[in-house]
C-alpha cells in the first residue's frame, strides 16, 4: 500500500545484548530502522529516520515534526503543501 501523504511515526528502540540503540520510522506503506547517530540530538535522529522512510517511497514535500504522547516515546511527521506558520520550519524537505 503506497498511498500518498501518509503520516510517519518514529520511536526510539533501546539497545539489546545484540543490537545498538536504534530509531524506527513507519507508515502504512512500510518501515525503516536506523542505528542511533550519537552526533545528532533526539529530534535530529527521529527526523533522519522519517526522512529515510520518505526517501524510500519518494515522498516529497515539507515535513513537520511533532511529539507523540509520552507513553509512545516518539514523534509524528506530516507533509504539508505550504507553510502554515512563518515561525515554524519543516523538520526536512525533499
């Protein structure tokens, strides 16, 4: 299912005995999981994973980032056609 304009959700995955910390991004179309980049901050790591998923499906546009409820431990990214507020910059743009 490769629907256009799907929201992307992300979540941090803690390290295990066999894998390092990771961040995963998913939508109905699919999922990607990346190793945590320690040179980036939390927001940047989540944006990097969301951008990787958008690139996987060639989804273009300005993507805006917001946090999900604390219990989920992640972020949501939505694509918009235009800027809705001059004070808010997109997390990434393709």
